[in-house]
C-alpha cells in the first residue's frame, strides 16, 4: 500500500518539529511512526507534531497521537500537536484525544511555549 503523505523533521533549538502533509491513514502510519521515533531519539526538550498540512485524518492518525503522547510522557518530553483544520480537529474532539494532547493552532505558538 503506497502512502499519500510526506513527513519531514526540523530541529529548532531544543525543539524537534515533525511536519506531516497529505493523508494520514493506515498507508502512512508506519512512515509517521518511523519519523517520530527518529525525532524522539534526538532527545529534544519538546516535540512538535505539525498536522496543518494534513488533508485526510483517519483513525490510524488518532492511534499515532495517543501512542506518541504516551511515549513522550515516558521519555519526559513535552508534546505539542499543531492543528488548525476541522479535518484534524473534529476527529480529535469526538474521540477525546484533544484532552490527551496539547493542541495549538500554529508552529509559532508551539515554539513560543517551549
């Protein structure tokens, strides 16, 4: 199954930003998990997961958010999820995932709190 997503990493001081664009579903879940593992291995103070470029957000994306929050907490990392579209925010609200993770509306806002 091919993925219609791209994931990139950017180190900004003590913060690692993981940017996702495209469709976040079962086809892209492993790609995102690999990048998140790589990002956490860099031992940043804060991990920012930027979902502003996501065009489709399936339950696999929700599972990744729950898992990465758990992993970040276990490693003592602060996790911030950047989301500004109903495509991402609505599934998070319906399932309560927005209560498990810190959600902000921009990467700048996430970096300002670091």
